[in-house]
């Protein structure tokens, strides 16, 4: 024969069962509230994903599109007009209730398929050959007669000669290693200068150099010979690694 528990223990047992029951009821209440839409939710109108909400006949799809519209408006920083539901229920509860209900629904109601996160960019080695090229130089005066007055005192190229880097623009991505082959085929001396990098290019030489593009930005490439400036210049364009996430590169 089972012995009866003392009265105090029985009372505690009844009390905890009652409290547990209240907890379940409270959870049910929250769940019930979370699964309900505000009565004014049907007043949401407008176009979402190319569909006019008030023209959608299927009740569930209309609710889903309504929530998408509301979230879209909020994302743009607009007030909750035209629904104004938080003011009318007096509890600011609309977003809480619909937020719980509609989070999974809104995910399915997005315009178009979900886009997977882009793969991060992997830095790579890029080999580039740059050649110094004479354009309007004194040796060319026989070929271009206009160069004589241009180089003469008071001429537009007095004290200057025009050379170029070919190519003059180099594009890499942040973190890339640039393997440079710098060719100077003529007898004049040049140089290849970045803000944090410089290579002398004596006449008739081919020079190998390595540069790591640590920072994104646009950086000037110059020749340091004063008579070649400002014409002999170029740009190193370093794209940010984040902007290249998921992009195809070679
Ligand atoms: Cu030069």
C-alpha cells in the first residue's frame, strides 16, 4: 500500500503543477498573439514586386505581400503610414506580432530567388610588362617638323620631351602581387615610381620588380626625370577586395 505524501509536500506539488499550467497558458497566449495579424493589416496597399497588393485575390499571398511592402517601407526609413497600425492598437504591437508571424513568410515573398553570399576574393599574382615609349622627342624632329618650334625657347615643349608608359594604367585588386617587367629600349634613362615604390630604368634594360598592392585606391605612376614630367605618367588602380567578391577574374 502506497504511503500518502505529507500535506505540505502535496501542497507544493499542486502549486508547481498550477504554476506550470499557467506558464503553458502564457506561452500559448504569446504564440496565439504571434500568429495573429493586426485587424488593420488589410489596409496596406501599394505595389510590391510588380504586384498591386489590393489586386491579389489569394488571402495568404496578399498577407505575405502586405508584410513585404511594410518591411520595404520601413527599410526605406519611411513611417508606418499608410497602415498607422502601431497608433491604432495603442500598443505599438503590430510590428512585433507581424514580425514573429511573417519573418519566414517575408523570406519566401522576396522579389526573385535568394542570392547566395558571394565568395571572398582570393589575392593572386598578376604579371604585367610595361615599356617606356618615346612619343615626341628631339630625335623625331626630322620626322615631325612642328617639333622644332615646339622644342625651341618659348615653344610649348621647351625643356620637355614626351614619353609614355605602355600600358599607362595597371589594374589589380587589393592584396594582389604585381610582378612587373619594366623595359626601357632606348638610351634615355627613365624610372617607374609609385608613392611607396621606385625602380630606376637605365637605357637599354629590362628590369624585374615585385610590388604588393596593400591598399585599395588610385595611385599615380611617374617617371622621376623632370624633363619627362608631367607627361610621362600613369595610374595604378587597386580595386578593393570586397568589391571583387564573387567577381570573375583572370
Ligand atoms: Cu622618363
